[in-house]
C-alpha cells in the first residue's frame, strides 16, 4: 500500500498542507507533528512519501530521512 504522510512541528501547518493535497486529488494517510509518529505510521505502508518541515517536534528532517525504511521517499 502507498501513502502520503505530512509532518510539521505545528499541526496547523501539517493540516494545511494535507488539505491542499486532498483538494488536488491526493490521498493523505496522516498529518502529524513528530518524526516518531511518522515512523510509527510508516509500518503500515510498503511505499510512502513523507512531506516534512526542517525541524520537527522531536528531531530534524535529516534525522527522519536517515530513519526512513526502504521504499519511502
């Protein structure tokens, strides 16, 4: 299964990006605020796209990128 996960430190920003994607025909699996939440959600997907800000509530985006499983961009 393929999913899009939006991660920003402020939930309002994550929801705004999610809403833009949904209005343009994309299915977004979740909007969250921490890298840990995103990594937990990724367990349910074979392939996924993570859209995130530079600084999350619990880590930087480069740390999240290093922790992403195979098949996630």
